[in-house]
């Protein structure tokens, strides 16, 4: 009996996979990459599976599960350097950083997935992003077969993007963060979080308070993993907040400056285009729907197919484009399927 890829994704969607290989050490990960590349078989890397949408036909080649472990801590006078294996849990790292009073990660609490995935799309939330605190990454170059250490600048970080996002050439082996010692989080740059904490925008708060506030906000939006909550059977934000020319921005849409352009709230665009929370629950068999808690999450209500989810995503994308002339792009990674 073939194994379904669905069991390795938070969406719980995806068809059969040809072969599964698990790498528990960095050496095993490199060896597995070299073996698969020598065979020429299609390769799908899977960490936490929290940003992955796999087609109903599945994956014909090898699925490589990254389960490497290890955290190395180098204490300085004012800052700590933390080198973390790709297979470590991201939120476990955040929780430890708050407990150890390493500042910089608290606003990114509750994000599912593994550390190695965080540089790929420059993971972030509530005004913070990985690029703020990342010092370097160790990568495996599948083309040359070499292991290389890259400084942050070489990663070409942008909003939810990096040099890694649209290529399978490089595989992140470990990530090194440089964090100041402080019980306080960096200044709060997100209005919703500031309001929750009762501080002004740009104000500061204790990192443990920031973590608890963020976890509460994420839980209220169905953005924390929960086996019993179908609003959490998602990839989090399915669409990325679009960056457009100022002239394209609807006047009432929440927006933030990005150079000479503006970043818009995809959630606002989706809702204003007629796709509110719970959209889809009352249609057909109601197996896919917009989350009842957050309009950016597209959810599997049980026994759905990837095709059904993608059809919902297409309907939303086309509706937003028809109303606002703005084309939304997926934040999730699509494998063995496409948003067409």
C-alpha cells in the first residue's frame, strides 16, 4: 500500500508518494540529497509541512523528511549566537529564546514548521521577520555538491521571499541567529499587537508578554496547530500580502510603505471582494472553506481534495482581481499542482 503525502502536511491533503527517506542528522541529509540527485528522481523536501500544498496525484519521486536536530549556543558579552539545525521546531526555539532572555523572536511565536524553512520565505509575523535576526545560513548546493556558509545579505531577503524561494538548488542545513540579551522584545511595529499589549506603536514590552499576546492572537485566528480545529487544517496564510504601486491601492485598505510602493492587506481585499469568514461552508459538500476565524486561511473541513482547495483559491483570486485589479499570489508552496 502506498503512503499518502497528506499525513506530512498540516492541510492533510496530497496523494501517494513514491518513496520516503528520513534524515536525522546533517550528514544523513547531505548523503540523501546526493543519492537522490545521482538517481535523477524528483525530490520533495518536507519539514513541518505547514506551508505545503501537494496535488491529489501525489509525488512520483522521493519525499525527504528533514528531522535533523541540534542547537549550538555561543554566548557573547551583549549578544548570543545560536546555530540551529534545519529540523528543529521553530516555536520551540522561540520559546527557549524567551526563557533565556534572547531578544528578537517573540513576535514570531506560534508559527508552525521547522527552522530550516524560515529563511526560505523570510518567515515573519506581527512586524518581525527572520531577516531581522539571521546572521548566516549553511546551505547545500545541489548543483555543485558543496556545503557553503552564506551571510544574510547573500540570501537576498525581501517580504516573504529570498533567493531560496523559487529554486530547489539550495537546501538549508542550519541557521545562525544573532540575538541581543534582553527581557524586552524589540519595539512593537504592528498595531494589532501593540493594542493587545496596551503599548503605543513603537513601544516596548516584555518578551514573555509579547509571546503570550501573539499566541492568543494566532489562536483566535485559527493559526495555531490544533488537531480538533478544522480552521487550523490549513497552510496559514494561503495568499501573500501584495505589494503594488500607490495608485493601485484602494483608499480604505490597510497598507504599509515598502520603498516607493505599498504592501496591502490580502485579508481585507479578500473580504471586500465577497469572500468572508466561512465562505464555502454552505456550498456543495462544504469540504473546503475560508476559515471561520481568518480570511487568509483556506481550510480542509475533512475529506477534501487538493483540487477542491485550489478551485476555492482560484475563485478568490479571480474575485479580488475583478474587483480591485490586483492579482494575489500564493504564499504556500505548491508541489505537483498549480494555481491555474
